[in-house]
């Protein structure tokens, strides 16, 4: 059993910032890495906005400045060696593009200590396709978080047939330590459990839009009212982020590629990236109430 206490998060976008903050909120020091100072400045803004979110939504987060103390446990850097040089666990949450992830994991493998465990937060990419990039496939697996980690606190844990079982167990214990409910998967499955269930819904919503059957507001109304769900599929896409949604759809079939084209032309090219920017398929004044 290895104690995974020195944590690094690579990629401080919407979900990466949540992972870093929640880990720090759980009492661990975190080093957060992104590519340059401009990205780090955006990360500082995202992390700062999580303080009032936690104070408003997480029980006891406002007591004794607990949420603000979490912010103080996060150190930002754009130097990969500095970020990973002493890490026990590195959580990769860079853009959902195979080439980008492989490049980051390869560079990480060259600078991280031999004992460091690498986990990826990829949403849909095949895990085995990334393993060799790390240079340590036996210490590589997936730890998949859902967006809004303080509300939806599952962490799906998935290895490959080369993942060391002891490393897998260490990551399960880490997930529990930071307040997640670990969901162990018995075999490798792109999309895990959550996205295997969710993706057909999102694909169907995309087809309804590209075929001009109904607009996003109508589709979301039908889903929420008809099922009692908290969010409609287009609201979910806004929470996930339209850049990630575009990357995933662009690798799909012809209907999905058409949806990717629509997302880019109508939304991404106009700076409408979802909840993170205040507008996507829907508008979100302030923090969007999310």
C-alpha cells in the first residue's frame, strides 16, 4: 500500500480546476500545471470562483474559512518538471485529443519519479491506446470524475490488463480519501459506466438538433419534464463544455461529425463554450446557478 499524498493535476480547465480544488479541499497539497502564464491566469479565476460555490453548496465549507484554505493549498506552475518532480500521483485532465494526451504523458514520464502513478481523466478515449506513452503502463490507469465534482462525487476507476493491482487499489483508496465514491470497473471500457449510459442520450439530442426537429430548449424541456431529471441533454453538454463535446463528436459517425460542425460554427467560433463562458446552448448569468 502506497500513500498518495503529493498530488499534481495537469490541465486546469473546467474539470481540472474542480479536481485540483476538491483534492485541496480534502486536505492535500496540490500542484496544478497548465501550458503557460495566460492559461494559469484563467485557472486562478476558475479556482477563485469555486470558493463561493463550495461555501454556498457544500456543508461546513464556509466554517473557519475551509474553502478559502483549500485555495491556499494549490500551487500553480507552467513548468512540467516543477509540477511532477515530487508527485506521488498525477491526474491528467488535458484536452480530449489523443495526440495532446500522448504528448503530455510522454513528457511527464520523462520527468516524474519512478514511483509516480499516472491517472487520466479521459472521457472516451481507449485507455490502452495511451498506456505506452507513459513509459510505465503498470502504473497507469483511469480515474474519471463527473463534472461538478462536489455534487456528483463518483470516481470511476479503470485499469488495463497491464495495470498493477496494488496501484489500482491505491487509487481507489485515494478516491475515497478525497470524498469520492469510487466505482471500480472490472475491465477496460471506453466511456466507463457513466458515459456509456450518457452518450446515447447526447448523440440523440445532437441528431434532433442537426435534423432541425427541435431546438435545444425544447429538447431539454421534454427530457426534464418527462423524466424528472435535473438537466436536459443540452444543459449537460454546456456543463461538460462545448470544446470537449466537439472533440468527441468529431471522432464519431457522419451524424456526429455534422453535430461537431454545428457546434463549432454556431457556438465555439462565437466564444460560446458552455457554462464556463456564461453561454452555450443556453445562457448562464453569473455562475449560471450551476
